[in-house]
């Protein structure tokens, strides 16, 4: 139990030092993903808050020119078709 408290305090210290909003959003997403049970019926069950954060990050990534075109995705993963 003591080790758990030490770990929790360390996590809080690291988060308090972080100034990048994008990094903090990713931390929230990661924590939420860790908490989600791995369900076979509903493999992707995000809360509305998590969906909003993921959509906002996707928009920022698109504006920044990150990602690949649909054509390149199809080329890379033609076995999916």
C-alpha cells in the first residue's frame, strides 16, 4: 500500500511539471484506455469526454499535416481489402 502511494505521488509530480496541453490530453487518454476492460463485444468504448479529446487531437494533427492520405493507407494495407 505504501508503494502505491509513492507511485501515485510521483505521477502527480510529473503531471504538475507538464506544460504541454497535447501531452496532458494524451495522458488522460492513456489512463482511460488502461481502465477500460478489454471487451470482445464492444472493443472501443470511449466516454464522450475521451471522444472529444481524441477528435480535437485528430483535427490538430490534420491541420499540422500529420497523417497519410486514404490512397496511401490503401497501398500500405491492401491485404485488408
